[in-house]
C-alpha cells in the first residue's frame, strides 16, 4: 500500500526530482496541473536517468500485492508478486515485467536472491537512505541495501529495469544491476565474482548457477565442483566482463572493450523484437528469451545446453533422464516392486518424486545387476565418482563383487573407462547416441524378469543374476540316475524330519530356561551382540544392580550378561499403550547410523516401561564443552567442527533416510553423547510421543532445525547461553582465542548456517540436507542481514500455532 500526500505537499516537496507515480488526486483538474508542472520541472532539471522517482519515506506492503511502481515506459514494475508456477508459501519482492499476463511478467531481479516473505511485509525507502524489507508484525528486518547516511535523496526505477539510489547530485550510490539474481537484461554486465543463480522452489540456495570465472571463462555449474557447460575462448587477453546487448548477443569483452567470445539468439538483430533477457532457469539451463508481441509470449532464441538430459542432476535423485517423441522425460531408476515408474514430463525437472533406493544390506536374497544400455549414471551426493580402466564385463564384475559399489558405468567408446559410484544418491541420463552401458545393483528378484517383458519403459534393460553370464542350468540325466536321486531324497527327508523333532524338543527346553536369563550361550560368548531383546522388569533390576548407578533423570547404567554396557531409560508415562510403545521401539530399532546411539532392548509391563541404549563412554557434549578445560587450539576447533557435522548427519538420517521421518523432538547438548574417539551420537530421539505431557511442537522437523542452530552456536562459542542476531558476531570478536584458528572461514560458515536455522519463521529455515552441505563446505550460504532480528518463541505452543498458520 502506498502512503499518499496532499497535492500541495507533493508540489512543494517533490518538484526538484522526477514525477512520483501513483499519487492520489481528488479531481482531473489537479491531475492536469500537476502533470504540466512536473513536465515543466523535468525539462528544467534534466539528468541522465529516464525513469520514475520516489522520495525518502516511500513504501508499500504485501497486503495489496497489486500495488507497484511502474517505470516511465510501462515495461517494468517494482513490487510484491507471487512466483510464477510455484505453490510455495510467501511473496517475492523485486522488479518484473509489466506486460499484462501473469505468465509474461517474469522477474528480472528479486530482493535477497528470492527471499519469500509474508503478506504483512513492507518494502520501503527509509528516511536515512536505505531500502528495507521488513515484517510489520514483529519488526523483523529481512533484507536491507545497507546504504544508510550516504546522502541518498530518492530512488529511480529506470526504463531499462535498473533500480538506482541517487544523491542530491544525481550520482548513483547503489543499483540493482550490481547485484544480479537470475536474469540479465540488455545493457547489464556480469563481472567476476558475480553470478546468476537459478531460482529454487523452497530452498534457501539453488544448486545451479551461471558464473564468470577469474580466468574469463563463462560456465554453468552445479554447486561449486561440477561444470556441465562452458564458453571456449581462444583469446589470451584478460577478460573484463560478460555483457548482454539489445541485439540478442552475449559476449565476453577484454580490457580494451574488444569482444573475444560471443553467442547470439536465432532472432539476432530482428527489428520486430523489442524486449529480451538472459536467464538461468530452475532446470539449470541458460536461455535467451525474446518477447513476441503478436502472441504475447516469451520465446526461446538460444539455450546453452541443447540436450537437457546432460544438465547435471536434471531429473533429481533416483531418476534417469530420457527421450520420447515429445522430448525429454524423467523416469525413476526403479520402485519398490523393481518395476520402472511412469515417466514424468520434462518440465518437472528435479521433482520426479521417485522413491529412494533400497538398502542393499536388507536384501532377502542375493544382489543382482540391472543392465541399462545407452545410459550414463553418476553420483549426486557427493558428485565424486571413481574412474577405473576396465572392460565392460570386468566393470560389471568389479561392481558386483565390491560391497561398496552401488552402480557403475562402462563408457564403451574405446577408452576402457569404468566409472564406479559408491553413493546411493544416483542420477543419470539415457540417449541412443551414448555408447555407455550402466550397471545398477539391486536385490535379486527372479520373478521380475518375466514381469519386465510387458513394460514399454524397459527397452535396453536386462536382469543379470550373480552367476556366470549365460551359464547353462541343468543337464540330461539317465533313468537310473533319476531313480537313485529320488531314493536318496526320500532318505534325506526322513533324516531331516528326525533331526527337526530332536531340535524342537531341545529348543523347548532352552526356551524354558531362557525365561530366567536375558541371553543365551552364543550371546554371552560374543561381547558385540546387539540384537533387540525384550526383558522383564526383574531382569532390568538385575542388570542395573537395582538401579544403583544413576546417570541422570530416569537414566541408569547397567551391564548385560555378555558384558556389554547399556543405559536404561525409564519412560514415566502411565497412559502410553503397549501398541504405541512397541510401534515407537520398532521404528527406533530399525535405525542404524554412526551418529545415533543404538537401541539394545526394552521392557514393557503394566507399571514399567524401559528402553535400553548402548553405553557411550565420554559422556554428554555439554560436559565436554563447559566442564573440561580446552586449549582452544586448531585441533580443538577441528574436533568441534567434526562434532557439529556428525550431529547434523544424524538428524539428516532421521529426517530423510529412514522409511518414515523421525523427529528427535528434544535436541540439546545433554542428548549428544561422545564415544572414545569423540564421535557424536544422538540419544533420546523419537521418544517425544512417549513422554507424558509432550508438546505438539516437539513433533516438528522445523523445531529440530531451530535447536540444531542453537547447538551450533554453543559449539562455536563454547558458551551455554548464546545471543542471537548481530550479537553473535560481537561475541565472536570478543573471543580472542578465535584469532588463533586458521579455519576462520569455517567458523563464519558455521555461524551463518546457525543463524539461518534459528529464523523465527519455519519456512525461512534451511533443510537439514542443506545444513549438512554447508557444514561440510560443499555448499555456500550468504550471511543473514546485519539488521536481522531473531526472536525465540517463548513456548512450544507458539511455535506449533505458527507452523499451523504457515501450513494453512
């Protein structure tokens, strides 16, 4: 919503600048007078900018998203708008085209690279000269141009789509052209280290970006370590910038303003084309668009990657990109039933919805190799495959015999290259022109061979058993040999039945004796036995010496008969049913991760509910950080960073790698244990449903992200009570020992992602996968605004209400 002033005030205060659009007038006569006066003033005070000006104090809000500031030529508009084709929460703020239809009004620049805000947000030009995007309900400043007290007097939306802040002498102090997001318009340049980043539906950071490197090369990259398109310039001159012009040409220019490389649209220099832009789209491809005024739509005149399937990760996880008569489609590698899923249209790149690959360690039978002809597979996370020099059959055999191999690709182009993938995060592409053959390891299901024959998506797919290829099964037998086999078989069956009878009687005696002790002979012989067992309350009393050694509230130390140390946690909830208890225990019992404490056993009786966990010797993380003296050396920081990464990986496993999302619900320093090698292990996860009086907010994955942010700050600062917002950086400066850490960037990276995790609005928080990548250093993240104000919800109920409102 705009704030309007009386006409007399407008004439007195704003005549020295450009005309102020969207001013409310009471009658047409005043409109005519103001237009004539403003036109006269514009003739008398001419400057180098052709556009619309707004003064200090100008603002509008998201409540009336139809309000916008339109450029003088009517082509561009600045304001709040919804993202085209997105069902995500919140609005965007930025500059878009003003061409009538919603599909045509694509954005050319967005505040904060695509920050989403609520309807109650306000965008304004403060009286101190800075642009500010804030939430009026709680005063949260989401973004700022950081141009306070620089003599700025007004903002201009120019006819070329550039938003500039100018001082009293019409000098540009700040401009949107210098912070491009996903698009370049004619006349806009790209300098190192600037880049264009593809828009993302719900993430804080996109994986695809268009960069100009220090060497002068243009490239499309996935994250920071995979390049899938680059410009090839033969010139050795130092490149100054990349520039997009009105004729539809993208060129690289050296210091002498000489073009050293270029590419152009197919409608190059077409006089009928008035509007163009260059954009990196959500699918990771870079395209030139031209406005067709006749049919009122944008047409693609050039794209960097002709074969969309060769864009790294084009179809997302567990998918393969292929072609049919209508173009590229995304297919799943395989589903739970080992049959191909129906292909999704190529416009849904990265959102194919394919199920995660099955855990090969859970295969009931042997593993087999799916043979995928004319297919290239590659690992997404991490995107580092291993290259070996092996032939096609040797490549398949190597992967089949290597337990760490998930898939392999044999190039078959004469190079003898075999690429091995040791991650289950697989993607790929399939095309008739590729000579490669890929092998994907799967559980062996003999029935699948006949079922695949009727599936039209199975062209080029073969199912191989682990045996020798093409081995003959069975041979001709003589009549007498058949009779001998039948007799021997009958005798064997009789012998087996007798042995089974003896075994049953012996097992029955063992079961009676086993009621008095929790383990049998084999378990006592093996100190590493970890099968999930059910014990009686008397057995729990015995192994804990009648709950003698208490480690914490309702937590006791004990020892099994196989000498394994355990922790017994008493669940004090008399109303929990056996069904709820066993469902929770069964879910937790299936978790197996380096950074999770293993579940050993349980006890459920009418008055006693107890869960047994493995014992972790070095105690909790809060004891390590606050009750032990550290020398704050580089080794100590590396330990703390490794602990932070381990905690995030444990949460990532619970949220996204289990069959169903498991929310920790009580993430804090006391629930992070350290083993003898200082490897962190999460405990008490997923037990919030069994706690008496558990709050609804504990079941939210976003709450886990928020609490993880607090833990990260506590690890960095070695303080239990940490401030948030700008005060975090002030505390870091006061910590003199931090100056001795060589990995200062690592400290800053952890603090940045911690502050994003602690956003008060859950939809602004990153996903746990993004947190892991930032902590590992494989994904960059911008620092929140210096004026950002964080507030922690006072109660769990407030966060639950906020989550419900966001979902609504």
